[in-house]
C-alpha cells in the first residue's frame, strides 16, 4: 500500500516539473537576472578598487557591459570605484582603470558631472568604505570629495605625473576662474607640461587665483570644494617667478654640446619623452625616439633627463605666452589692473634670474624698469645674485634714456660696492676651477664698473678705489685657491709636455730605415731614395718637427704660469690666455707625435702583418685620444670664458 502511494507522489511531482519546465521565461525575470548580474560585476569592481588588484569578475565590467550602458548608466559607478581606490591609496589601479576605459567612458566620466552627482559619489564611497573597514570616512571629503578635480589634485600633490596627465587630458573644468588651486598644485609639483595642456584648453585658467582653502570655499557656490594649495592669493605667474629650474635662462653653462644636442633634437621632433599622444601623428623619427626611451633610460639616464628638462622649459615658456596674451586682453578694458602684481613678480624673477619672466613683464609694462623699493632696484638684485642675462636686459632698458637714468639713480646704493661684496656660494658652484671662478668675478666687476661710470661718472670715480680694494679683500681666499688650481694644472701639463719633448727629440736621431754608410751619403736617410716610402718618411719627419716645436712651446708656457706672480688682475686674461695657448700647443704636439708614430709603423711593417699594425696604432692612439678628450671640457670652458664672452650692445 505504501509503495503505491510513493509512486503516485513521484508521478505527480514529475508532472508538475514538466509543467514548470514548459512555462515561458518572462522578460521581467531576464531583466531582473541581468540587473543582479551587473550589480555583482559592479561590486567586484569595487572590491578590486579596494584591494588594488583586478579579478576575472571585475574585468567583465569592460567586457560584458555594453559601452552605452557604461557611459550612460554606470558613469557614476566608475567614479565611485576610482575614489575608493584613491581613498586607500591604490593609485596604480586608478591609472590602469582609466587606460582600460574607452574614449567615450573617459569623456563622460570626467566631464559631465553636476554637484549633485559629486555628492552622491562621495556618499557611496563613504558607505562602502565604512562597510568594509568599519571606519568613518566622512571627514576625508576635503581631500577627496568625489570629483575628478580632487583626484587630479591628489595625484599632483603626490607627484604622480602619469595619472595627473591622464586626468588633465580628459577632465572638464566648468569654471576656470575657480580652478586656480588645482593648477597651482600642478605647477608646484613641476608638471609644467600638464599645466600648459590645461591652460591651452582654458586660457582664463592661467590667471586664476591660487587661494587658501577657506577663501576659495567661500567664493564657490555651485562647485564642490577641493583642498587647495595653501598660500596667499597668488596666480600661477607668482609660482613660476620662483621656479628657476623651469627656464632655460637659469640653466648653467655646464653640459655644453650635450645640452645643445638635446635641445636641437627636442625642437626638431617635439614632446617625445613624457607624452606619447604628442607623437602619434608625427614622423617616424619621433616615434623611434619614443620607442627607444626605455632603453635610453637604463643605458644613459642623463639623456632622458635632458629631454624631460627641455620639455619642462618649453612648456613653461608656452605658459608665459598664454599669460601674456590674457593679461594684455584684460589690460585693454582695465588698464593697470595687473601692474602692481607684475611689479612684485618682476622683483622675484630678478632675484631668481628668470630672464623670460622679467622680459615679459617689461614688454607688458615698460615703466616697471623705473620702479624702486626704497633705495633698492631690480638691477641691485641682478648684481647681487650674479644673474648676467637679467642684468644685461635691465641695463639696456635703463640706458635707453641717459638723462633720466642719471637723475633717477641718485640716492641709490652704489652698484660697484655691491659687485665688490663676497659672492654667494650658489653663484659660482657651476664653474669648474677656482681660477675660472676668479676670472668670472673680475669680468663681472669690470662690467658693473662700466655701467656705474655711464650712469654717474663723478660718483663712480669717487668710489672706484674703495670698491676695488673691497673686491680684492673679499676674494683673498679665492685668489689663493685659484693660484693652487692653476699651478696644479700647469704642473701636470708640464710633465706631459716634457715627456713628448723627450720622445720626439730622440726619434729625430733614430729615424726608421737608418742613415747611409757611404762617404757620400753619411747621415742622409736611406728612405729618401725609396720612392714607395718617400711620402711616409716625409710625413714622419714633418710630424716629428711639429711635435718637437709645439711641445717645447707648451713647456715654456706652462713654466711661465708656474713662475707668475698670481695677482688678482692676472686671473682675468693673462693666466687663462697662457693656459689656453699651452693646452693648444700640447694638443698639436700630441697629434703630431701620434702621426709620426703611425708613419713609422707603416714604414717598418710595410704591407705585411696588417693585424699587428692596426693593434699597435690603436694602442698608441687610445691614451693620447683619451687625454685630449678629458682635457677638452676645460679647454672649451677657458676659451668661452676668455674670448667669447658676451659684449654689451652699446659701448659705454
């Protein structure tokens, strides 16, 4: 009986199961299942943002969810994930997620946002993090308020260039006049190319005020506030006036040919080191440089650093052009509005030696050259800090009106006394050698003295003697160090010159092939009668004579340096000139000696033993070439400082 009942129950269950299996699937059920599936994917995306690692489930967000839905329905969810990662300092995840997004995703997520959207994002982030960690994150809204602007501000604060650049390329600024704090932090981080990218799209942003947090929060009514650069009410121009590393005029003359080569490559092929977007449509050479960047960064990081520095300088100069254009547009309708501000900027730029900013301020307001602060003038700052380019610019502007400058300069501190004061350590640290430092100081004092006599001949004549005495007194230590350096260099070169003289003098009496033994040919070289070796023997003889002459000359020049009196004025021209001539003669002697040796090897070995011949030539040429290359930087520095110094445009 029981078995029959069990069979009946099973049969009824099978019937019900068959009925349910044949029931049609409702659209509501499919939509509900799809929605649940998407919520699971979104939750996994949040989990990945919190942990900083992608999972198979979170990657499905970009694969399974259609692009239209991601752009329209889930754009705020994506910003929630970005802010969750930022709250827990998963910055690599943020950059990776941005790069996984499509162009439409980035444009929609980082642009079309209202204040209500930002508040909702912040609330969602706080709820999720409180659920995960049990901590209250509501007090962190000043640092990260949920907006893309706060993400960019945080990235710039932490010095994350790639992330800052990625956000700046797509971000939308609704009110550029109120976004100054973000731009200020970007400039403060040294990302001048990112700042230029933003100011190129929003020119008014270049003159936006960089205000403290409280002031800026009061000014903004419809924007979500962001924690900002904590400084006075400055603009970006005030920040740049203190960033001497961002301008070419403040770059010292070290590097020489390498710096010029990098500048030429950069000017030819543009931004190739920091931003790959700049070269997508460029020629193959620019793309090749971008491809070789990782290799160059490991093999020769100085080259990559030079390219990046060149990019920063170019970006800073382009920023100045944008600000100059915007200030002139404002001055058309409100004359003099920026004059007081530029008066402070030109003083700061003159102290830091930023020629580009000083020149820009004088082009906008030429009358700034006549501004004074008590008994101080911007020319005094240029003299004190040894900023030659700024000094030349201000000097030329002042001396355009000789009568006005004579009456204007009365009551000012004498510039010769200022030039005679001890130099600041940072003004001479880029110059190699104490003798060159002393030469630089002498040239600088002579140039300032020349200007002082032009401004007021009578006052300059009275203070000339005291200024010279003060100049020598303040540089006694530098004179002694220069004497020691000059003697050391001359001694080393004297040893080399003496060795060359010994070698080539002995070679003159031991010529290859020997001399004749007959009565008619005694003492005459045998190779003179051999036509196949006559040319090589002539080269040997001429090179030996040239080497002996120039090595002897260099030896005498170096000895004259060692026996010099080493007074302060000798370092300006006499001692450097002797060292230049001595090094030149020594280089010629070494080159002639190598040529003589090469001719001897070719004569002795002839057409046979080619491998031995080449090895011998390389073995002798290597140390001589190495000596010349090591001494060339010093030689070029001496020549440039002694003979090719910039002369003033007008003769005083």
